[in-house]
């Protein structure tokens, strides 16, 4: 007879949240339960380093490792497949296997750690697939952005970098624009390339969380110091070849320290190279299965448990989190990296607590802190804050440390994080 105490725990997603949860479950439960990770990608990719790939400062091979042997070494099963349908009543997930064919997987507990779907279709002409802009949202996108970058260097012109209305990954957009500016200086082309940062944020350094103490002043200083113009409250109407068309936006000139912003409503900006991050949605399997909100993100309680289905949990970008403050042009909050790992650890521990009949441990979203390294070429900012999902005025700690050490800290952290994820040492800081 099968062991009724041994549970099948299925994890959808093999990035930060999914791997962290799998390792934490294995660390705490040992061989007591069967743990399976399903991901459409065969490799874990250290996504924060994708900002360096287009400029040739990293290869995908340097920032990734294969999931199957890595998880097998920890006693976790890996399936290279795409999840198509979740049936909570039958406790099954239908998957399309990479080598062909569909099958159903049964679960006692399901953890959704799928990450986001980049919704380039929200704006006509946006994105690398049938559009006119590049992306760093995935490894293939970053590789294509690198090919376009090398072509751009042969015939440079205006550059636009940023994020659309309802986007969330503002940190990556800021990092990319400052690294791009640094790359142009290194090859002696900076004076030939006007750069504009485009964002739906109401002020520079908002980051989708209402900003942090001195974040606005520090970000504006970086823009002025590097000669980058910036557009706030931007709503992108469409993208055509070489042109971004705006429904609204306010242009600030780096050279005009005390000048009034220019109204770009109904206007447009030219480009020869553009990297614009779109809004994120929940992945198709969550949206199609009706397990998410209107945007396809999973609404959870303080235990990272689905509100209706008590054996379904979620962690990372797949979780619905409300912005701490209003954002008139549409902003979403960051949920990647360290934040994903925090959610995943609590979700994993609460799954095991539920199995064992122990009290679950809450971790309200409003109690999650944040640790971020924002790279800017040979400079950067170390960012630390408690309670990232509350208004700035309610935080006790907001610390921004600018300087070259931030760049080297990110380089060092990249090596450490890859080693930690490859070896399963998620109990380490």
C-alpha cells in the first residue's frame, strides 16, 4: 500500500522562488515527501545579470546552470515541460513535455512559482518578437538585444530605455540605461548618442514602491551627471520603426537643472536602439485555470496560500501584491530576487507545517524587507529597506549607499548567488 504520510509536492517554476522552495522543502523534510519541479526552461538563469549580456560583459553560459542534474543531486525530480492546466478539484496539473506529448501530474500540494509573462502585446510594435524594441526579460531576449547592440554601434543614433505603464521591473531598466551609457563611453561614442529614460513613474527613483529617502535626488543626480534625459508619467501609445509614440509624458532635460518639463502628450521620441520593459501578467496556466486575479497573479493570504484552494501556495512574481502608494500612470511593485526567496521559504515551511498539523507561520507582504544592488557600469547604489510594500513614511529603515563598491558588490553577489543556487544552500544568507 502507498504511504499515506508521504505527500507529492509539485512546484511550477525553476527560478529563484521555485528553486528556493524545492531546496528548503528538501532541507527540512529530507526523504519524507516527493518533490518535483516543472519548468519550460532547462536552465536556471541568474536574471539580474542579463543587463550585462547585450554589451558582451557576460555570456549566458557564465550566468546559468542546468536544472536536471542540479536538482537530481539534491534528491529533487525535475521535469522539462510547460504547465498547461491546473485542476484544483482533481489536484492535477496537465503538462506538455519538451520531448512531446501531454500528461497529468497529481499533487497533494502545489506551489506556483512560475514568474511572469511579459506582455509585449499591450503596446503595438513593442518587443523583440514582431516589434521594434529589444528586451532583457529572458536569456534569448538578452542575446538578441546584444546582436541589435552590435549592429547599432556601426550606425549609432538616439537611444530610449525604460518601462511602459503598469510595468514592475524598473530596477532593471535603470541598471540597463546606466550600463548602456557606460558602454558608450568605453567605446568612445557617448557624444554621438542622445539617451532618454522613459518611465510611467511619477518621479525618478519611484521604483513602483513610492520611492525611498533620497532616491529621487540621487537618481536625478545620476541622470544629470551622465547626461541622460528622462520622461516621467509616460504612457506609450505605440511603437513604429524608429519612433515611440506617447499618449502622455513629461520630458526633463539633463542640462536644464531648473527648467520646466516639456509636455510630450501626443508626441513622439526617435530611436535607433530601444529597450523598453512591458507590464507583467501572470503566466497563461494560472490565467487559463482561473486561479489568479484580473492580471493573472495569485492572491494569497499571509501564509502564501491561495484564498480558495488551501493546498495551493504561491511565491515570487506570481503572487499578487498591491502597490503601497497610488501611481497615476500605472506602476507595479518589484517581486524578484531576494523578495522571491523570502516568499518561497515561508511557503515551503507552511506546506510542511500543514502536512504535519502544526500552526502555519505568517509573513504578511507588508512585513517583507528588500535588499538590492543597482549597478551603473562602474558605479551603483546599494539599497536596503524594511517593509518594502508600505508607503515610505511608514518604513523605519531606508538606506542608499552610492559608489563604485556597489558595482563590485553586485559582481561578488552574482558569483555567490549562483554558487548558492547551484549547491542548494538556501539556508545561507
